[in-house]
């Protein structure tokens, strides 16, 4: 079963995305910030990361760089209201989804990057 790490500081969005992905048979872990997500990466390697850019303490760009430096080589999908496409180009992420997102678009994008 593919696993997805969802990183976002919005608790309601974390719950929504987790339920949505679980109904599609993904194993889901959630983190409310970059530091927490890095800790989860030390425990297990997800099939993909769904990443918000705008978070306090450690934003999505900082997390992306730190995750790559820590050895995570899997796909990253940027999910943000501002600058998602630009972040893909700047960071080399695998895909982008603009917030607010369409649930079908989210599921299709995750499926594509995971290869399901």
C-alpha cells in the first residue's frame, strides 16, 4: 500500500486530505509542520510527500531542502495557495496543486506521482 506524508499547518485540511487519501487506500501520515515531518521521515520513507509552502517555523521550501539533504528521494507534490508552480520550478518538485484544490485533481496528481 503506498504511503503519503501530508505536511500542512491547517488541522482541518490535514484531516480532510487524510480521509480522502485513506478512502483511496493510501496509508497516510500527517505533520503540522516541517520539523515534525522531518522526524517522521527518520522513522519511515513515504511513497510521496504532499507539502504546503506557507507554514510557521519551517516553511515548505526549507522542509524540501532539508528532506532532500536527509536522503528522501521520493516525489514531492507542492500544495499551496501561493506560488505552487513557481516552487516546482525552483525546487525541482514533482508536481503542484493550487489551493483551494479539486479533490479529483488531488487524487489524480498523487496517483500519478506514486505510479498507481
